[in-house]
C-alpha cells in the first residue's frame, strides 16, 4: 500500500510499519468496497441501443442480424442504386425538354407522334419512326428531311448534356429493293444510323459516348404483324444506364478502407552498428567440417621437418 518511511527522519521501527500496513490495508479494502457499492454497474445498452441489458456484443449481433459493427479500420460504404434513380431523373428531364421544344417549334409540332421515349431494362430507348404521310427520310435513301434534321438536332442538344453512353441502330420495313445486288435494306439501315450519328456529333455529343452504330434491316420489326408498316422504318437511340451509379446523397459517405502501415523503428548509431556486425557475422562463410578437423597443409609440412631434425640429433 506504499512506504511509510520518511527520508528525512531515518528508519522507522518494524512495529510501526506492520501496524500501518495493516491499517492501510483495512482502510483501502473498506474504501474499495464502498466505491463498488456506490458505482452503478456498466450497462452496454446505454452506449449501443442494439445491445440488450446483460448481454455481450456478440450475443446482441446474433439477436439482431441487421446491426452493423464497424471496426477501427473500416467504414460503411453505400451500395449501388439498383433502381437507377439518377439516370431515370435525367431521362425524364430529357423527354420533357424535347417535347417542349417540339411544341414551341411549328415545324416540329406535327412530328410529336414520330418520336417515342420508352424505358427498358437497359436504359432509355428513343425511337424516331415514320408515320403514314410523315416519313423521316427520303424513300430508299439516307437523306433526312428538313423537319427530321431539326428534330434530331433538338434531341442531340439534350443528349449532349447527359453522361450516358448510347447505341444507335437503323431499321427498315420488309419492302425489298428492286436491285438488291448493289444496295439493300442492310445498307440503307446502316447509312441512316450513321446519318443520325453525324447529327449527334455536330450537336455536341462526344464520340466516346457512342459505343455502337449498326444497321439491322428488317430483322427487328416494330410491328411484326405488318412487316411493311411505316413504323418499322425507324432510328433508335438507346441511352444505357450507368454501370457504377451511386445515389447522389450517398456519394459523400462513400469511403475506402485504409490499412495503416507501421512506421520503421528508429535506431541509435550504436544499435545500428550492432545490427550491422550481427548481420556480417551471420553472412560470413563458415569453414567446412574437414577444414576444422584436419590441419592445414603448411603446418603439417613444418611438423614433419621438426621431427626429422630431432631424429637426426638423437642419432648423433
């Protein structure tokens, strides 16, 4: 419990030390018992509401599988948004912008039924198609009509504001060309898709966002029951969902787990020299077993000569 010796007064009698030690133990024990009686028992549930009173952290986690225990070197990272909320909001704004522009432009007001916005599992599908009496291209050619070009420029201006990649495809009806050996629906659908690509590039869409341009002829009819229907002649632009989309509100919470690397322990010059000598001693080549047992050749030669001289002296 401590030394009762006073350095200024000299040694203390053994009786006093023994009595005071016993007294100190008695007082200390009473004080400890009093403190234990007054201090309330630690209840982990007051710190962590997921921990029930009288249970351990492991037991509470077993009772509540939804609870998350974050370690010292780890932080919670939000999961990706499976519903593509941010993409869908951008797609809805694009559709509203294009439709409003078409309503305000007299040349485009009559083409409102020629463009369709459709949500798919892969993203937003924009279809620009022919209608009865309202063709988007000249018959059998990839040359756009004036109103068609205005419509595609309006669409391109909206697409240029988005980050999503896109796929452009051209489609035709099932009406064949008279001379299919030189030009057919495959050529026509490809040329019209490329015409759309060039308009988008001119309106601000970057080349790296266009992942594919293809002509599919009449292999994917929009109206399969009427293969020659004008609606089968169309251009489609598929805006793909972003692959690694994270909700905007959760981006600030996303962190990476960083593992700390222990810093090297500093050494004094003396310690460094000792480590160097130990390393050199460990790396020094050791003599073989034969070299340790057998003497070297020069020593063996000197010994033989000395013996010979002794023998000569003895014989004299």
